[in-house]
């Protein structure tokens, strides 16, 4: 048998081994090292901390505010206009939270009257990039998730 004839078998063996390894890894520990990263390895304090930070992803106004600060710094009034529907109180609370978390800096400009600008920090830019990646994943998988939801709904009616 020539090496050319053996190539499909080698590829098949290699792919089979790889699939077996992946199945074994997933069966034995589907999350692998992610458990520690996600705080689900039994350490309740880590779990609480991770949950608090990931909660920012689910907060509607946080994502809108941070998304608007990606391009440039903005003043409070500008943010309020572009974040259509946000109340002054909610914008103030959101900005305080993301400033406290280190995602945004608040700069008071020495003008009369004083002006305040908000801008993303490096940490904030990194957070937005990670959320954007999650958003891209959600867009890629949206149809698959909707199909699974429809199947589940049909089974449980």
C-alpha cells in the first residue's frame, strides 16, 4: 500500500482519536478548568464575586452607556440623549456603578461652570470587547438556541 493510499486512514485515525479525546474530556469534565474561573468549584465567595461582575452584562443600561463611550468621552447630557429612555436617576446610578467598578473614569473639567466627562478605562474597553465577543457568539448561535427552545416548548405543552 502506498503512502498516498494510507493518507485517508491516517486522517480518519487522527480525527477519531481527536473526537475520542474531546468526548472523553467533555464526559469527564465538560467545563474543564472553567469551574475555577467561573467560581463554581465550591468557593462561594469567588462565585458571588464572579456573579456580581457578570451581572453587568445583563444590565441594560450598563451596556448602553459603555457602548456609547467606546468611540469617545461624553458629558452627562450627551449620554442621556444617546441612551434614549434612561432617566437622569438611572444614568447617575449606572455611571456611579461603572466608575466604582473601574470601567469608566469621571473627569471634572476646569471650566465655569464645571463640566464632567466620562470615558472608558482600559478595563472598561476590555470588558466591552469581551461582551462584544459574547454578543457575536449569541448572534451565531441564535437560530440553534431558538430551535432548542421551540423543541422544548413543543415537548412540555
